[in-house]
């Protein structure tokens, strides 16, 4: 297996075909919603500026959501790993 194939995860031709298909789907969806790449860029920029202007309060809420989810996800992950370890 060549270094390029290892890097891409598949043969270059197959990766190119997959990228073309995904690009077509994303382009079609963006066309349906009348979005442009600049619209996406401006939305991301406005989101970052909004978080910055809120004094990072949103990041505190995000951390709270992560902790709440972790109380469910981490024990479930540990249980699943223990059950699969016995096999």
C-alpha cells in the first residue's frame, strides 16, 4: 500500500469519485436553500462574534450540556466496553 493510499484511506480514484458525489450533494442542497459559501462564512463569523460578545456565557452553558450528557454517555460507554471485553 502506497503512502498516498494510506493517507487518503482508499485509492486516489475512489476518493476522487466519493468527493465528487459528496460535493454534488452539498452543492445541490446549498442551491436549494439559496446559500453561498460566503453565507456560510458570515454565519460562522457571526456565531463566533456572538459568543465573544456574550462574554463567553454560552461556553459555560456548553460545558454544562457536556457534563449533563457525560453522566449518561460515559457509564454507557464503560458498560458496552466491559460487555464486549468478555467476548
